[in-house]
C-alpha cells in the first residue's frame, strides 16, 4: 500500500454524452477541469468534442481553447491531453469488412499529435495496443509501428506519455517501447479496467497486471461504471494512483447523476478516510519529472 496518491480527473471522453453533466463545448470542458482541480484533482485528462454534435473530435483549435482557458484560471493542474483520437477502425460488417464505415478515422502519427505539438501539455495519453471496442465493428487500432512513431515524437517534444493499458498484451507493448528507448524514466502507466473485451475489473486480473509492470513504473488504476469508487479505495492498496471522472462513470450513487467535481470530492473523502494523502499538482510534477510549458 502507498500512503499518498494523485487523482486524475477524466472530464469527458469520446463516447456520445449520455447525461447532461458531461461537458461538450470547450468552455464547458475547461470549466469542468477547473472545478475538478479545485476539489483536489492534480491531473486533468482532456478529450474534446464537436460542440454541435457532441461527438469526439481531434480539432487542435478545440484543444487550444480548452487549454488556454485552464491556463488562464486560478488553478494549475497538470494537463494530460489524449493522443488516442484517430485510432478508429470501423469495418463494414461480416460479409464486407473492408467496406469501411465513414466513421473510420485513421490519420497518420504526426496528425494525431498536432494538438500535442501545438500546446505542449505535460502529459499525453497513448493507448498501448488494439482491441475490439463495443459490440459493433469498431476496432481501436494501434499497431506496434504506429505506437513507436507516436512515442518517438512525444519524446522529442519533451512530453510525458501516459501509457494506457487495457489488457495484458498491452503491457508487452509497454515493455517493447521501453526496450526501444522511447519511454523516459519513470514510465507512467494507466491500468484501464472493466472495459468490454479488455481486462475485467476483478482484483485477480488487476494484480496480474500489477505484477507485470516494468521496474520504477508510476501507475494508476481505475474501473469504469459502478466500480469507479471501489477502485478509488483499492488503487492505493496495490500501489496505484487514482482516476475518476465522467469519461468513465456517470453516477455519484444509484440514480444520482454526478459532476466531475463531485466525483473528485467523493474520491478525496474516501482516500482521506483510509489514511491516504492526496497530492497536489506541483508534487506530481516533481514526482514525474514533468516539463512545464506555461
């Protein structure tokens, strides 16, 4: 067990917004991140959405507006921008798989990192492999070659990659990236549990992943849905930091829709009650040897 952790708040993901508190516009996303930071989130994890449709976007202008609003605020959380958008391979069905759906979005590595190069956040996420996503023809596609190219450029930019692991094979990829010299110490890893066709959120599977982590790794663990808060208590027991937010879970309790700030507030309360200290953003910067670009 570790006695101090940092909290990441993932304020909005890429899936269709299923409740009114999920922020969609740049102003709403920035406000949600600022409120989460005020409640104790040291790190804010940012996706952006098309303000008209609410669907996931990788428009650098939208990221720029969110980041500028946060940087001008009275809080100073560590900024963690997604670099996962652009791995959407949507096949045409069992009889015509290569008739790709118009929803397919597979840009090159440098295009996927345009907003990271522009804004230089302290952290950006990298999904460390491919997997079926949902029950339809959607594949999250990240080949070893693509991941090497992404991590090489992220390293050149001086940004810390957060390596998102959805299953055991993704940790094999993490070890390969480290062997290639593309990940600086300390490796930063996010164990993503409970996503369909990825690692289930039971404690045995979590420990199997923990036991395969590279040396010196700093890592977090979360689960989606109703297991989000149990994982807040479980994470420090297995040496992990904490992630909450509306990207992963929409409810504060049964039937009670949450806000990002409320989820962070609840997480802080759980951690303090079990004797775990919540770290501030500057402590996280020092722990992760982050480079600031304010």
